[in-house]
């Protein structure tokens, strides 16, 4: 492989490693949310729609801060944006302790919003940084490699939550009534919510350490490129001339909604139709995210032989079939079908991102931030799935939301992602 077509050059290895590690670190809170939802449903006695607001608060942070993150990095550099993101991330983690002590659901939602605000900086900067850190021809390959460490963080987050947040103590309706009569039920609920604090304190401390390491590391200089027409800075208005980019935003909205909605309610689905305990369902969620991680590495290898967008389209068709199975055959078969969808969704986020920003040139940072803003799909689809489940008393019917999402991704893969507009470096 020539120097031009290497995944990353020798002088960029250390920044590449430090930024790639961020893909692992931001997955921790993303997938701890899947543990927080059932934990909050129990501790605060919430409906599924109310519990879905966990993801709404979280992904609203992405939506509101992704654009400011891009503007800051456009004015300064990627490194500045990443450090700001890490500091916000750590602050949100530390807010979990007072939130747990006071036992206020709204305080938790605010802490999650602060965490996600930091992650907006990290995802906007990291995805764009990795995508442009080398030859444009290998951007999908490079980004899929870095994103391969994201599911490792996801698995770690679920494992931390299952072991340290879930107590494994579940009472029947009769036992709950007896505890309420004895006046001990509120004490139990407060003890359950206090379990949430310590894991986030540890994560926050690790994040501060990583901010220090990035601060002390020399990043490659961001070269000023002489683009045709004398364009130097990105412009939002210019992005409207890239149809493949606009469709990429929509594809990312649908994908993240499908992923977040599936993982957020997988535990509830498994408890409803397979009669699993919270810890058993948490273990199956862990298996699902393990499949996601394996799928990411498999997809990275397959991209050496198959065009990334066609591979994504094939995976999306498989997931439509698996979601249909989860809807029509709830139980053992449907439950495992839902678990397996994670393997086939694994390549979608980085592939959509890389395809969406391809050829944007000076508009890459702003374009990348808008694709990150599309993560708001997780805030929209998750409570929608909760609403469908509450209204129909069927968690299975709520899986229609990710099924529809994969249909759009099939279209984007085979037709909508073809680069168009005044392209650069393609």
C-alpha cells in the first residue's frame, strides 16, 4: 500500500490513537442510558414514554451543541474542540452525584444534557478529524476502524450498568404494596437511585485524565488548502448544493433513531416476551452490543472487497427482515432477532457520516456538525416508541419505528449517497 493510501501516516499515529480512544469513551454514557431507562422506570415509577425522555434530554445536547462545536473548531482547531468536549463530559458525570443524592429526575436529565453537550464536541470533532486525517479514498475505511472501538465502550457501559447499577432486587406487586404500607418502599427506591452515582464519578475522573493527555499531545497542523474559487471557510448556505449531504443528514437521523430506540427498549422487550429478569435482559443487551462490535470489525474487513454503501444497503435489508420478525413473532425467536440487528447496524453510523461529508472540502466541519445534529433522531424515535408501546400495550409493535428507519437507509445506500454538487478531493 502506498504512503498516499495508508490508513494513517506515521507522524499522525499518536493523535490518531488518542482520538480513536474517544470513540470508546463516549460510548460509555451512550449505552449506560440503556441501563438508566429501566432503572429510572423503577426508581421514579415512570411510564415508558416518560423514561424515553432520558434519550430526549441526552440527544438534545447533541442537537444544540454540534453547530457551536463546529464553529469553534472552524475558528480554532480540532484539538481545542476536543478538550472543551472532554471538560463538559466530565462535568456532566460529576453532576450525577448531587442528582442521586437529591433523588430528582429533572436533575439527572440536566446532567445527561451536559454530558451530551460535551459528546457533541467529541463526535463532531473526532469523526471529521479521523475522516480527513489521510487520503480521502480511505476515509470510510479509516473511520470504520476508529468507530470499531465504539462498541467496545458500549459493551463496557452495559456491563458497568448491569453489574454496578442494577441491584438485581425486583419485588412483586404484592411485596411493593406491603412495603408501601410499612413505609419502607421510598427508602428502597432512594437506595436504588444512589447506585447510579459512583460509576459516573469514576468515568468523569478518567475523562479528565484524557483531556490532559490530549492537551499535552502535538496534533498535526491543519493545513490551509487553496480550494477553487478562493474558498477558505465553510458556509452553511453552500451545503444546500450537496444533495448527497442533505440525504445523509436524513439517513443519520433515521439510523440513530433506530439504534437508540432498539437498545433503549431491548431490556423491556426481553422482559415482556421472554420473561427475563433485569440482569438476564441486561446480559442479552450486552450480547447484542458484542455482536455490534464484532460486526464493526467484520464490516471493516469486508470493505476491502465490497463497496461500503452497497454493504450497508445489504445489511439494512437484513435488518428490515429481523425487525419484522421481532414484531410478528414476539418471544424467543423475535427476541433473538432483535438482538442480532445490532450486528448489521454496526457499520451504518460511520459509513453514513463518511459518505455524507465526502467532497465537501472547506465545508467539512460544518457538514460534519450537521450530520452529528441528526443524532436528534434518538431523542425523537425513543419516546415515540415508548408512546406506541404505552398506547398499544405492545413493545413489539413499537419496533415498527426502526423497521421504517432501515427502509430509508436502503434507499440512501443504493441511490441517495452518490456524491453530487461542487465536489472537492473526490
